[in-house]
C-alpha cells in the first residue's frame, strides 16, 4: 500500500506537472474560482469528461462500475495531456469504490475501425502504467467491434480473417503494457445486427446502461449530468479539506486561508451536514411508512378473517 501511494503521487506529478500536482483534484468550476490556487484540472481536462471521453455508464445489474470509451467523442481542441488528466481523475473516482477494487470495473471500448495510423503509443503506455501500478482497481475490457460495411462479402458475411488480423494487431499494441492480472480482455464482434447488444445484456448490463451507439438507451448528454453531480460532490469535499488545511496551518504557524475562504468552507461543510441529516430523516420516515403500511395490511387481513372468513365482502 505504501509503495502504491508513492507511485500515485509520483504519477500525479508527472501527469499534472509540479505547478498543479498538489492542488485539489476537482471538476467544480465554482470551487476553482474560490480556492487558493484553483484546481489541478483545467477546463480542457474537464471538457473531455463532459464530452463523454471517457463516459461513466449506469452500474451493471451486479453493481459494477461501467465506463465507455468512444474515440469519436474526443474533443478536437484537447490534447493527449488533457485526456490523460481526465482519465487520472476518473481512475481516482473509481478507486474509491470498494466493488471496483474487489470485483473490478467493466470497460466498453468501441472499435469501429482498428486504425493504427496516428496511434499514440506513449499515451497508452502511460495509462497502462497507471492501471497496473497506481490505482487499486481491476478492469475487464470488452472490445466492441463494429466492422465497416465495406468489409462484407458478396454472400453477406464479414471478412472475419481481415477483422481478426486488425484486432489482433490493435490489441497487441494497446494492451502490451497491461498485466493480465489487472485487465482481462474479451472481443465482441458485430457479425449480425444486435449481436453485440445481446452479448452485453448477457453480461449483466442494463439496456439503460448501454450506449445508443451500440443499441442501448444511454446518451452522451448524460455525461454532462455525471460531471455536474461530481462537481457538487467535489465542492463539498473541498470545503472539508480547506478547514483541515486551515487548522493544520494554524498549528504549524504557516499561512492559512483568508477569513472569507474559511467562511465559505465552513458554510459548505455545514450545508453538507444539513443535507446528510435531512437525508437520514427522510430515510427514517420512509422506513417507518413501510412498516406502518405492512402493519395496516396485516390488520386488514385479520379483520377480513374475523368478519368474512378470510374473504373480501
């Protein structure tokens, strides 16, 4: 664990640079404006996640996290450095999920054309290093292969040998740096309409958690909603972290945040605790309502038994 923690901070400094590596890792644009030094994430980094590269899908029926990567969603204005930082943020989020550490994360990688031209091997090797050494998360990747219609023979079948040769070369380059204990890979080929969709449904994915590009109901507009939800969560956590930083600075005699910054952090922390109390109260009321409804149904059954012999009048 200590070695992995050292690898985490070393890799974070490599990815974000010395100037921003130790700033809060957050998507919150409002928090960026209020915090001293801003966020380690730039607007271009966040733009990758907002556009859906990569995208976090609804959990599977077994509760596993699912992410989807479609390189066509890559914003043209972003660089490989932006995409690397976006992935680092996502990996950090996934690493906080206990099920991701034990049962793993499902990765859906859409592959329409196994194109090797312009393939950024350095970027892939960097991501592979993070997956293998930095984050305590296991992955199971599904390559969703949709061959172009030009690869269909006169008889209506795909030229499987050509597709398989391209996929083999692509996978050899893409996953050469990833340990098989960290990531397992399956290849799903769309030989007939709906074949990949059926395979995913058989692997515990829900139709609302399968992207529309594959045949499901999930749309990329939901990636923006995920970013907004995590931005709010980041803002709440930052409020708590700022108070801790303030207290630590006071004890060590260092420079503490200003009074207005501390006030904002305190308000954020109080708001979070207030929402948690209200949520707990609501859950308690819902639980009590369910018990009362169950008791009411039981009393009605007893009444019917006494008055009508168990039958409704």
